[in-house]
């Protein structure tokens, strides 16, 4: 069950434990429980499945419109975004050279490539002093020209300190899911840099009702702890367990901030499913549970 990337404005609602319902917020930042972007942990890793990349872009644009300088990168793979400035380079330590160059590159230099100025860095973002830059290493292999992979020095302390002088927030897509709406991690996943302060775990509500074999990435190889069969239909209980368990999306949290995003709540059925899942989470996770809806 490969999911399609849905574009359009995102509506974010935060679960309120007292009323056992989702309540409207002004955006992702508020729904995540932060009054202002300056209160956010500066390095954020996005894990799980079912809307990681869209979530990263939504958050980047919301922060940049508020004046933040945002770096987008990956510790796994992402498609090269067309809407932001794009720096393609083996090491992030070279990023300051690229930025000082005014994005002027030549074919023989091969340090970076200029991105398209679409909606990503125009209008409200520039007016408020924000910026979004995507950076990563060129992926190798057949049909990989459109992909970025992890920069060689991502996570090195000196490099991260340098980047934090140039950017206010660094967003890292830290997991892969082969475009499926749900996943369980392998022993090497997610790929979290040590400086990560906030982990956002995504799950796609469209997974419910479909078989594990077709819908949950790595279930066959790493999902035995769920005690389910490959031909079982995924239910709310399964999704809640994946999101709350340290063998699932909470793997590697280790005291970091942790938030749950239930994406793809685009129908009444999925909205009700999100309410059911949120109510099943432990109380300490319920306050950090968000439901997102996209308007087409």
C-alpha cells in the first residue's frame, strides 16, 4: 500500500486529555506544545512513516514564516525538494562556503546546486527574515539522481555547533518507510544524531484496516514483538502500541522530547480513529499527540 504525497494546507489539532478530544491550534508549533519557535529544541528528528517529509516541510515553512532560519537534511534518504534552496555536498562543513558564494556554482565545482525559488523562500518567509535551505549528499546508485542521502559529517559535534550559528532550527528526516504509512524500526533505525532534542514520530491513519504485509514497513523482519500475523488487519491498538513502545517509534528517545503525529486524518473515519489511538496512549504521551488534516 504505497501512499501518495498529499499537498495542501495542513490543519493541526492537539489532543486534550481532559476532554478526550482534539482541539484546534494555530499551527504545528502550538500543537507540539511550544509557544514560540525560540522555545523549540534546535535539532529535531522526524521518524516513523506516513507523512514524515510533508511534516518536515510544513514545520520548516511555519518556522521560517516566523523568522527562523531552517536547515533541512536527512540521516537516511530524502527526495531533493524543488521548492527550497538546495545544497548538494558530501559534508555540511562546506555549507558556509556555499552560502558565502551566493549560491553561484559551476559544473566543475560540484559543491552545490541552486534550488528553485518557488513558494518555499518567497513572500512571507523573506519578509520576516526567515530562510529554508535543504542540504545533503548526492545519493548513489541507479535512479538516484533525485535523492539526497546523509552528509558524511552529520552529527559531528564541531560541525553541528557551526551549523547552529548559521541556522536557528535543524530538521532531520531520520527514518525510511518506502512510502508506507506505518513502520517498525530495525536494529539500526532510526538514525538519530546525538544532538537531537525532539523526536517527532509520524504514523499514517490510512494504515488501519489494511494487512500488515502490505502496509507496515519492516513488519515481517522486525515486528514479531507485536504478536500479529502478516495477513492480520492493522487496528487502532496496533498503531498505539507501535507509537508508545520503545521497540517501535519511541526507540532511542532516552529522555528527549517526544511527540506523536497522527497524519492523514482527511475523512471522518480517520478522525475518529485518531481519537481512539490518542485515548489508548499513556497519559504522558497523550499531551503530545497531534492530529493533522490536509485540505486539497
